[in-house]
């Protein structure tokens, strides 16, 4: 899940590809079956066609989905081959291609034991290398102008004047996105990007992955079993983080008999997602924020934000709070190298801190330096965080994943496309409805304030109505390891860090109630999802055992981190 930042994986280089060569996705002709080609040195890439509209069988229009696979360390004919783990990084709108380049090998390391798995992810409809793109602007100048116009509105709050401007801009954005057409496309892609459609895409990927495996074994079946018939249909093994838990939960609820293993990490409550009600998502944000100051105080001279005179971590927190209050009362100018000029507010500092809570091990050291300099009046690092990245210069060495992130400029549009497609329609709500919402959130979260309502406001003006939605119930029947028709093969495994800034532990426990036998494993640490909270031999052992046998650990299992 995002507010105004990327959710997961892009800043965390767990097992990063080492200077792999770039890859030309346009060189792949999309086909109805999976046809992989070597890419990025040691990976395999494909583009597969999917029906645009699953509910209209007479509609021959298609979308093309980009797929990247981390091959297993053994051949598919080896008895130790465990199958395919499908992964989604979250967002919605984060690139599965980037996620695999950054984290694919690490995820494979997490699950490989006696069995060895290939790991696969894909760009959702409209995302990055999947086409057509779910964009809203035909050129970068328009996108940048819209970004700065939005920033110029100022902070979202419950005042009539400010709220009206944010609401009308959201409506204008909704119209803009509904009018957008990718090159050579005559339809509004935003009407076909709901999680229900993506779940159907994933089901086809399961079938085509198994068909390819059978082809390699030279015993391919004569035909795929029709959806819903027989009990030997291919089954999904899945690991989803953040929004990926919405996708996984949707798939499990729609197709319970097509699930072999499902691990959801950093769990979102689907009913709240559909209601665009994020009020429960921030219950642990303050605890995660306090962790920043606590670790800084304990680090002593290794943390630039700490002063020798500090008596406790509260002294560090107080200085940062004073910085935020000062900048909210009196913003400062921020000139940039190539423009445009900006001004810095306390909300910018809050947003920066919040984004870094996702992966403390990666970010806290740099964040402490940024905050320490800002407190002293040097805003250079803050400005750098607020200005969009520029493409690498000729001759600069850049990881392929980083190049994709710079190129994939319409990520925020894909977030809106998927999130608002899933959301209940709120376009007719009056001003007083939004005032009451913002006032409630400001009272509930005094520091975060209306920032927690940003997605609700975004979807308030969305004009592209989805053709296909799934709104629940988000439940599944009792699992059966014998792969009985209509039942998952194993219980749902839910993972959460102790203090997750955006998907709290309580959400995992709520979701577990809808799935018999589901088990919640908590990793003691701070960060968004156990994937970014830090390594844990205990969590790794739980994941490996679950993948191999389908067994879940004892109720109340707590894993310690290795950090």
C-alpha cells in the first residue's frame, strides 16, 4: 500500500542483480502461452496475452502481461524440484519485474530447503512493462505539471477552502485518467484493472506455467481441465506482500480449490480496502516511529541525530517534532539544480519519516543524517527526497532495476487505477462527508492527520468504473492436503512484523478469522512486512517448512530477528 510513496522492495537491495545488462521487452512478441527467453543475464522473461474482459466472452481484445522468472537451482525433472512460487510486491502498482531483479534471489533463498523452487512475478495490468499502460498523461511535461499543481494546493485538512480544492482536483484527475488512451488503444484500460481481473490473470498464469512444465516433461496433457471441474487442476503457490495480500486473499476467496500454498506478509484487511477506510492501518505507526528515536539514542555517537546532552530518546523526538512544527508554521524555500523551486513544510518531513519506516535497516542511518542537517538549517538532503529522480547520464553505471524505476513514471496512476477500481463508489458524497472523515482522522492520528485520508480523497473523483469487481466474502473452506476439489491444500500462513507502519499485526489476526486453520506468525521487529523488517532464521524456517509440507507452526509463534 502507498500513500504518496512506493510501498515495497524498490529501495531494498536484498539479493540485487549485479550490473546485469538491460533488456528490450519490445523484442518479445506476446503470445497466449508462456514462451520464456533469457534476460538480465540469469533470468527468464515472457509476455503473455490475457483477455481484456473476462466477463464478455465475445470481446477479443487483450492485454499483455510481462513476466520474469528466477529459475530453480534444479531442473524441473529433478525430484527435488518443488514447483513455482508466484510473488506480488504490493503497491498496488509496484513492478513485479523490479521486485524480482531486486529481491527474487533472496525470496528463493527464504523458501529453498529440501525442495527447490522457481520464483515468478509479473507486472500487473497497466504496470511498467505490461501493456497497455494504465497511465493518465500522454507526455512527461503534463505529468510533472500535475505533480507540482497538486503540491501547490498545500496540505490536506478539514477546512472548507482547502478540502474543496483537493476534492475538485481529484475529480479533474479522474476525468483525465478516464480520457487517457495508450498508443493504438481504443478503450479505457482503467475499467479493466481491478484485483478481480488480476486474480483471473494469475489463474491463467498458474495453468500456463503447469502446461509449460508438462511440455518440458514431454507428457503435456491434451487439454486444460475447464475452470471448476476435476480435482487435478494446477494449484497456486503464492507469496504476497502488502497490497499483494489483497490479491492473494481475493484469489483464495474466488478460487479456493486452486491454492496449494499461500503466504501473506504485511496483511491488509480486504473489507477496509474496499471501503477505502485506512483508519485502522496506522495503529502501530507511532510505535514504529518511536523505534527510530530509540535506536538512535542507543547507537550513541553512531547516530548523527543524537546529541551528547540527550538524556533519553524523547529528547531526539522533541527536536524532530519542533522541526516539523516550525516548518508548518514557517515553510522554507528550496531551490533545486534544474528547477522547479519548492518550499518545504513540516508535512514533508512527516512524509519523509513515514516512508523510511518501511525498512529501518536500509533507511534509518541516512534518515538520521537528513533530519540532523535539517534541524541545523541544511535542507539539501530533504530537497533531494522531494524532487523526482532524473534519468542516469550517459556513461553512468546503473542497475537495470533502478533504470526501470526511473523510467516507470506512471506508477502513481497505476496505484489509483487499481485501488479506485476496487473501492466502493464515493463520487457522490457531499463535502460534509469528507469533513467528518478528516476530522475523525485528525483526532485519531494527530501527527499523521489527514495524510491518512489521501487515498480516500483520490478515489472520491474517480470516473472509470470497473467491469469486474470482487467484494467478498473473503473466506475459504477447510483446507485438505489431499487436494480435494474446491478446498485449498494447506491453511493460510500470515506473517507480520511486530510494528508495521502501514499494515499492523492486528490486521493479520482479523484476516485469519475468515480462513479455517490460518496461522499468524509475528516477527519481532519494525518495518513493513517481515521481508523488509530484516532477516530471521526463524521466519525462514517457518516459510520453508510450510512450502515443503503445508504445515503451519503452533498458535502464537513469535520469531526473533537476526539483527
